[in-house]
C-alpha cells in the first residue's frame, strides 16, 4: 500500500481536485503507480455531528481493491503461513 500525505488547505484542495480529475478518467496515478478505478466506485465522507465543535484536522481517503470472495479464516491463515505457494 502506498501512502501520500499533503498538508495545508491549499495543498489538500489541489490534491483532491487532481484526484477527482484522475477518477473521472478512470485511472488514478498514485506516486507513479496506476490504479484503475471501477465504475462502481463509491465514496463515504463522515462529518462531525457538531458543526460548531471546532476545526476538521483529518480527511482520510482509501482506494481499496474489493476482495473477490470472503476468505475462510483457516484459508487465510494457511495463505499467510506459506507465502508464494
């Protein structure tokens, strides 16, 4: 997993606009690594209940691959115990 971090209102806003443009094209470029964006992409944004409660200091964005199937716990343990098999 790659992690990108930007700070400051201007930098965060610029990065979000760039990410939005890439998502519209269907491919996000994450630190030189191309990630295809699914047509079924969805976004969830959580806001504090109390709008008077202070400043927002963190916006967390995850681009994740959906798992093709649910892993059985024993199958997952076996897979992790024998990497590369």
